C-alpha cells in the first residue's frame, strides 16, 4: 500500500484494506503473503564475476604490459608479445580468483549478522528475522531499532525517531496516534532509528515498496578509510614515483650512452618489464587474501568482521573499553533475595512492570526479565493477572530508571511504578530507613551483588498524565539482590591482555562497590586503586577529568554522555576499541577507532559496529585483537620481502644494462621471475608470527620500509652483480638462464629472513603451507629450464648440474649475509 492511500483511511478502513487486525496475522496467512509479495529485503547488487575480472585490468602496470605487447607485435616479435600477454592474463586470473573468493567471503560473513523483529503471530509475540515480516503484520517498535518497514502506529509511548536516512534532517521526530484520519506523525518509515520510547505498528509496505526502497538509499553505515589503508595508498604512490623516476633516468642515460635511438624498442620493453618486476603489484591481492582469510578464521571463533579493513584497526588496538555485564560476567542474573516491606507486592509490581508488559508471551529481552521470571512462583504470577501495565516511559540511562503506570483491574486503582538503581530511587522517595538501605546496598555490592530497586505511589490517572512531573513522594518498596557470576575465562583474559600490551577499562552502570568487587576478582585493580563514578567525573575540572580517565581502570554509574567523553579523551592517547550494545552506546561506538557489538545488541549498536561478537566474552575480544595483529604483521612481511628483492634487482639490472651492450635478462625473463616469485607469496597469510611482534605490533612506516629495502637491497644487488662477474665469460643464453635462476632463488629465500627480526633460526617455524608453496615454486622455476617448449619461449637453456649447485651455494651464502645485515639493522634501531 502506498503512503498516500494510508493517509486517507481511518483505522477501521486501514485494517480492512490490509485484511488484518490488532491481533496480527496467523502463521498461515503470513506464509501466503510472503510467497505472494516476496521477502522484506532491499535489492542488493550481486557480486559479478565478470566485473571483478575486469577490475584486474584497471592498473597502470597492466596498461604497461599491454603497451609492451603492442610494441612486440609491431616489431613482429610474436613470441615475446604472446608470452607477455599470457603472463598478463595469468596475473589477472590469479588476482580475479583471490579477489572474487574474498568478495564471496564478505558476502558470507554478512549473512551471519542477523536482525530480528518482534511480531504478533497467532495472537502472540514472536521474534522473526526481518526478511520474513509481511504487509499486515503487527510489530513492536522498540528503542534502538532500525526499522526495515513502513508502518502505521496504533500505539505510541514517548516515541521519537531519527528519520534523517529518509529526509536528511537529523532533528528527532515525535510520533503520535491520531483519533481518526492519520497524519504524517502516525507513520514510521524504513531506515528510521528509534531514539526513544516505543510503540506498536501495522506494516503497510516492505522491501522495495517502502519509501526508502523507492528512492534506493538504504545505508546506515558510513565507509571508513583506516590509517592502514591510507598508509598503503601513500606507500604505493611513493613507490611508483621512485620507480618511474629511476626508470626514466635509466632510459635517458642508456640513450646517451648509446648515442642514438637504435635500440629504443628493446630498451622500452626492458624498462617496462623492470617496472612491472619492481612495483609490488600483488600487494592489494595479498592484503585482501590475508584479511579475508583472517575474517573467516575469526568468524569460526565467533567474531564477525563487517568490513575487512577494520581487522587492521583491531590489531592496532591498545586500549579496550567495555561494560562488565556479559563480557566479564556471564549476564545470567540470579535473584538471591528480595529486601522489601512487602515481598509479595514487590514481586507483583516488578513482574508486571518489567516482564509481562514487555515480553507478552515470547522471547525474553534482557537478563533482568529472565531473573524475575525464574524467581517468581506460579502463584505470584497468577496473582498478577489482576494488574495491567497501560503506559511506560522507557528506561533512561541518564536517570538510571524506567517508569510504568499499572492499573489494578479489580479496584480500578492506578500506580506509578519506578524501577531502577536503588540509590537513585531513594533520592526521590520518602523513607525514614534510607541510610540503612544505602549501607546494606553498599555491603552487598562489596560481595558482588547488584540491586534492582522499586518505588511506587498511587495516582489519579488521566489520558494525558505526565509521568515526569508526578515522579515525587514515592514509597520505596525495596530491592532485589542479584548475582551475575563472573565468566571463568575473564581473569585469564585480563592477564593475556596485559601481556599483549592492551589496557582494559570497565565503563559500567553498576555501583562503585559492584564494579570494585568485579575488578578485584579479575585482578584489574588493587585495594588502593581509585574507582570513579559518573557523579565524581561531573564535578571535575577538565584537567582533573583527564588525570582520572588515564589513572583509573574502573568507572561506575557512568552515563552515555560520560562514556562518550571518556572515549573522546582516550583517543588522543591510544587506539581505542569500545564494546557497547545499546542505543546510548552508539555515539561512543562511532567515535572509537574500533566499535564492537554483540549480535544481540540493538540495531543501531550493530549498525555502528565494525566487529560483531557471536559470543560475548572478553576472551573473544582479546583473541580477535591478537589475531588482528598477526594479520597486520603478515601483510608487512610481504611488503618487506618484495621490496628487498625488487630493489636489489632494480639496482643490479640497471647497472648491468647501462654497462653492457646486451640485455643481461630479457624482458620476458624478468616478467617470468616476477610471476613465479609472486605465486608463493599468496600463502604468506598463513604464516606463523613471532610472539614479540604480536605484543608490540610494528607500525606501518613508509620511510622505514624504503630505508630497510635500500639497506637489504644493496647486499642483494652486490651478490647479483658479483655472480654476473663470475659468469660473464659464458655464452649469453647461459648468462641469462643463470641470472634468471639466481634472481628467482634469492627472491624466494629472502622471505625466510625478512619474516622475522631475529636470526632466522630463532624465529617461530614457518607455516606448512608456506614451506610447501615455496618448495613447489623452487622446483618449478628450476624445472622450466629443462622443458624444451619453455626453453624456446623464454630463451632459456638447460644448465649442467655443477652450475645449479654453484647457484644454490651462492644463494645460501647470500641468505646468511642478508640475515646478518637484517639483524644488525634491527639491533641498531633498538639501540637508537
């Protein structure tokens, strides 16, 4: 149904038009409508294999290879032209295969992120995947939801929405229920965020038929570019400039040395091949493979990555801010006792105000509701049938309480019931035992018990009754003492975090005493450590606030605004991860470097998150950070490996070409070496990582990368030039074949040195996959020179066994030399 039609119909006509009622649809009716109208989904662009393949050709290096092919064909060198073209397509296919696989991985991971809607089916509320809701469904609209449908409101309690996704205006919009013909304020739309309150709506449009679907603007996420992505782009750009500047210099110098343009065609092909060999064109593919493989592994460990690049940010995290409930504790609330003047009345009001009003008959929404429902006897639950919750003012984290109006059907009396932190309720209640309550609460808190208080008063209820204005002179009825057991892994997770150099700070809404008890149990704080509350922070100057935030690990009774301010301050000092699950956590989550949410969090929290946890525990988060660091280290290994060998090759080949009358290596031989040595680097993502590098992850530094490449590239160039000097009196085809093998072997073995900062044999053992792929490449590169067709295509020749032995021996000597220089480099760096 269209919006314009909905605005013309009164409530009765609207229900008749949709063939539904306030009791919703039956399962059978819903199933028939689902088959008829389709799922409630917005059209997403499917991943096109052809588009991914074409993307492989959007590179300046690919354009250079095409140019080289054209030159070869123009001078009727069809063999070289065809081989260059084949190498080009092999590179493109490898890139396509890995990138397409990664795209599919991301698509698969996105399906792990579920979103459910509370729907009335068969006259009772159930939780259903949002794709299964249909026109005519009656749905509950709750704070923190991101709506995926257009609906007409039939009940509303303090309902406010952010409709900026549709209108572009970020001012909250209030929603009301009109008596007869509806207005704009009676309608809610897909893409809107429920900021406050709640209500009940009847769906009149889903999927592409919604207002948002019509204008195709479904997006609640903002694309982030990480510092790592920026640094890689900067690195690639800087490298391209250096490479092409150097090649241009070689080109001009060779023309000057030859005093003419007689060899300009061969020179052009050589320079193009050298450019392709030097620039790490596989870097984007390696980064994508490493990140996507990491994302799959993390998914198996119950950590879902919403964007691959956030893995790098996760690895850089050195400060984790988290709530304690469900992360450090099990979030399995158990009521140990009730302290009240009237235990039975407390239980009845609490059950109606918290459990039955929200839950109806299905799906508990939080652990307090489970705890109350499990604690109450069936006799008490039966007695609550005389009570009816008729209006709610939802939980306000700033005030730390929620308010409910309850009617006693038998005597038609109305009560304002306020539920929340006991200390807060005592401030707005009249009770002569306030001090005793506070002392008891503090004592219980020191043993880890948290409390849920309840205050009430009888009221004269009218339709426009203002809850907030009447929230005074309450009778404090008592509180429930609740235990939330610690997770068995929490203490160990804190110790592991400490070893990894990760600071952990707890930002909780619980009392100071409960927070203190929890922190001591997991050894996050000592007896003399200061724990600040939100009230303490409010009284501080800016300087005092900064010292408190840096100095303490525990913050109790903090509001969403205070959490935001804490994260804002800490971001200047650390790379901050923030774990939240409610609508009021969203601002702090968006501000944090990495936002983490559990999969059962509110829609807005999940939309703000970079990482979703299918298993909410601190141990899971710490494992994710640790693995994120290993991913980052492995990507840097590839950069070091390719740059050291490529810089060495660039220096030696440029010198050789400028000083000789013939090409030391043919363009197709250079391209063959580049292709062969790129193949095993795909397995770098599987490599094991030294523990020291995980504890103190290396920052990506462009200048340092270039400097290291030069330091280790010079010995590489020296050995290559030295080897050429030894074999320079041999025939040209033997020289070229020998150089091809030596260049390939050195490029392979250098990885085993640069993969660690230690002496290579002291490092953690390489992964099995890495060893196998490098061994296969070694055998393949050697075998090529003994296959007749390859000999002909690449102008290679079979070498005697003695020559192979000498090449291997010199490669081993080179490996030990380069490893020695590397160790000296890092020792000198540490000394500085």
